[in-house]
C-alpha cells in the first residue's frame, strides 16, 4: 500500500457532520501554518472549496474512487501537504478494499462524528 508523507486522518459518520468536521480541522491546521487539504467526493467539492479539495470521485462510484485515490495521494506528496483529511467509502464491496488501504495510510487515525 502507499502512504503519503503527510499525516492522513479519516472522517467517519453522518455525511454533513463529516464534511463540517474535516473543513474545521483543515482550516485550523492552515491557521497554524500547515499545508493542509481535504480528499473529498465530487459531491462535496463546493462545501470544502476553501480547503484545497482534491476530488477522489463520486461517492456513488467506488471503482472511480479506487482508481483515483492513490494517484492523488502521490500528488499530495509532490504538493508538500502536511495534513490530509479524507472522506471515506462504506466498508463494503470495493469500498472495503479501498478503505482498508486508506486506513493503513492513515495509521487508522479517524475522526468519528
């Protein structure tokens, strides 16, 4: 599996609460001078616009997320991101494999809201 140099934290819980929590954490990190961003589903790009959102694909298309995710993580290393917050897929089907790998990249750091 691939783990970026930046610290990855996953957000789990109700969709709107996760979006708000990831936005808040990202903005706190930026205020503290860190390079921070959010990996989010296409559907949430607008809500997370001030957090350098990186589109991992539609929440409705697990295969697209699986295809894009690790390429984007490598890109974040090139961008020098220090903290990375990410939305998660339901742990079923392809989503289970994707989240297992992403969980390892995050060292299982999770915000549950």
